[in-house]
């Protein structure tokens, strides 16, 4: 599946992933291939994604994620520390 992470300032990541864990406002949740469509608010925390190069993480200050047809778009409010 394809993951795109963007902030108002820049595109942080775009590429194929195997799994993504998000900091939902009511607790973390994971998205795998063929996940049901969803839109969810995100709280401050760490987004962890796994691709062919291993696990990576990005700390966001909040945002919204949409999952549809194996494409994940994360609109982050910003990155923590920026």
C-alpha cells in the first residue's frame, strides 16, 4: 500500500509500506494492506511505518489520516521539534 505524509510546510514521505501505526486521539491503531476505508483524527505522537528498508518513525503534533483503496494520506499539523 502507498503512504503519503505531508505537513503544511513539506512532503515528509511518499512510498510503499507494509504497515503503519498511528497515534489516534483515542489510542494507537495499525493499518495493514486491504484495510477498510476510514478517516480518523490523530493526536500528538509517533507514526511508525515499515517498508522494505525496515521500520521508520515520524513524530507529529496531530492531524488527520485517510485510508482508501490501499492508499494512506496523513495530513499532519506539523512535526514535533520543527
